C-alpha cells in the first residue's frame, strides 16, 4: 500500500499515473490523514514531506496497528530528504525501530513544455520567515541536474535579489565540485558523432521579493 501526503498527490500524478503505480506493485493508494489506516496490505510505504506533523500521523497509524496486533512492514520515504528532526520525532513517538527510512527528491515537475516547478509548498515561508535556506540548495541542485538534459554546463549565471544570488552561488559551487555532465552525441549523416552544444546560453535567477 502507498500512503501519500495530500500535498504531493498533484505533483506525483504528473509523473506517475495510477496504472504505472499498479504495474510496479502498488495495490492500494491512500492519503495520509489524521485517522486510523485500515488496510489489508502487509507492506506500507509512506511518501510524505519531511514535516513533524506527518511523522506524528505515521506514528499514530503504527500504534493503532500494534493495538490490533497487526504485524506490518513500514517504509517512510521523505520528500525531498530525510531530516534529523523527523527521525527524532519518530524516536520520541516510540516507533523509530518499526520503520525503514528513505528519501526521494522529486526535482522539477513539468506542468507545461516551458513551465517547471519544484513544488516545495512552504519553501518561501521557511526561507523568509523561519530562516531555513534549505529550499535554496534544493533549487540549485535541481538546476544542476537539468544541465545534462540540455547539452552541458550553463555558461553564465546571474541572480537578481539576495536569495537569487545565493542560489547562483550554490550552483556555481556545485559546478566546481562535480565533473561536467556528458553531452549527448549528435549523429551526422555519415554516422559520425559530435558533442552537442549546450542549449543554455544564460541563466537568470530572479528573487521572489524583487
């Protein structure tokens, strides 16, 4: 069984339809809610954002199953990454030893041919109000992963605004730390292959507050 954070249903539906999930062994799908999870499946995977509230709901599910003497297997996959805070919550709730933990970075979600989004629901609030810049790293990392899809390194990167400049700086650092992505070959009429020129000429990052 797959239990999905309701805020991930939309983005996930764009890249994995129900039939695809069934083809990969997902028999039943549920939304994570504040009520007992009634299922006849023996293995349960939770795909959730790394929120304390989600960890507490998962713990409630596990305790409910334990009270019914159900022995189930649990795998918690956090989006976009697992955090020490969430692990600590599972420990405090007394269920840490019952779960296997993983993480899944959704990266950019395509909405149109020319529109993609990270779909980090609370990213702006976390960055500007709570002072957590994690979303800026996620943005830079996802931009880096776009490069091999478009022929190689982005040659020029500029940012307008404080957070935009931070993303640009992180992206430049990641570029220095990681080897350049291989360029897809372009095959000529004679069967000879040449490296594809990068499709990106310049990246301009604009801060939401500008």
